C-alpha cells in the first residue's frame, strides 16, 4: 500500500545513512467501461544492493465505472505473497477519494522462521483548486498491522540489509511502521513554473519514536530546458539529513512535431556533509516510439562511477524490456 523512495547517503568515513522519502500518487481512475491490466515477471533488484535477487511475478487489473474505478493486484515470490484490492471515486466539486486494502503473507527467515500474515489500509483525498491554481492537494493516511511488510521491506530483512539507517542487530532494525500521515500541495505560477511541498510523519509499534520527512521545490522552463530545484529534510531519532538537488532536462529534437524523441538530462545533488553526486541520462525512441532505449552514468559522493542501460519494445499485444 503506497511506495517509498529509498535514499542512501554515503558519509565521508564510508558509512551509509539510509532513509526513505515517502511518495504517493493520486487516486487512480480510468474512463467508464475501460479495462487496464498488466502482468510482469522478473528478478527483483534493490538499488544495486548485494544479497538474493528473488524471482517475482505480479498482475493487476482495473475497471472503470461511471463514477468510480475498481482495482486488484497480486504479487508472488518465494516465501512472499500479497493481494490488494481498492477503489477510487470522484465526487465532483468535493474531490476524489481512494481506499486500498492489502494482505501480505511471508516467511520470517531472518528471525524465527515462522509464517506471518499482516494487513494494511490506505486512504487518499485529492482536489483541484482551479480558482487559485493550487493544483492538486493530497491528504493521506495509512495504517498497518504489526506483521505487515511490503515486498521491498521483506527483501531487505531477508538479506539483512540496513533499514532506515539501522544495521542488523540494532533494536530499531526490525521496527514496524504503524501509521503514516501525509500531505502534498502543488501550486501553479502561470507561465513562471510551479512550486510543490510535501510533508509526512511515520509512527512505529512499541516505541514513541517517529520520523518526519519534508520536501519542497520549484520547477520552470527556460527555452527548451526544464529546470527544477528541490530540497529534502529528513528527521529520525538518531539522525537528521538534508539534500539539495538540481535537475536539468532538454530535448535534443524540437520544433516541428516528430514521431520519435530524444532527451538529455543532468542531475546534481549536495548532501548535509557538502558532498556532491552527479548523474547524466540519455533517453530516446525510434520506430514511431515503439522502441525505447536509455543510458545512464552516475558518480556518487566518493567519486565512484556506475553505468546502466535499458531497451524496450512496445508491441500491440505486449511490451518487452531489458536492462
């Protein structure tokens, strides 16, 4: 139920600080009578971390009614299965709402070896304020039972990875999130760009500890280039961290409408220790956008570089992707 962006900050002494920036999408609705489905199977990769990379299969289906959309998701891997069901509906001037329920079952191989079952619930509200061009505002609330784990959390536990900056053996390593409150606001600035702000707070079982995350940013277009600047602040019991990021993206073919595209983007991030990381990404398409490919080069705060590439083809009946 929901998703997070995992952020790893490598300190000057070589230690890593790992934290999560909450990410929430709007209630998902499709046109009445429309059906959307997706299936995927592959090996799970967790940000290049070491450890097992389990084989994972997923399937989802959505169907649109006159004023609401129903969805169902299924995820299965060795020692982990989850099932989700949800609905999103639009109540005109009041706004849009969604409710999602999920049930997960997994084997706790890192501890007692017992099979655990947990459940989770998420509610979202979104509204467009046209009069002030306030864009989209989201108010969300999540609740979890103590034994619920998302698949990414299950993999991190199974591989004894650092979790939220805590190592295996720390008391907080196996802490479980109980609830989350979140808010996100976008403000349009007409032709000058847009501003955004988001805030979330997590609470955990068995402790009064809480973690808070705030982020804000500004985006605009100068000529053909899209430019954005963002700031993220995260506070937990044992550490605080902040990051400032600059991103620039520019199409490499502009002017008249074209069936294929290509773009180049550059990202620069500074952490609280005044260390910098950089990335360059090239994305393009061909064959009337059926063929998509990209290449990426990254340089971390310790001047280590990494490269990656991917290619995908969209056919009428299916999509193929490789990396």
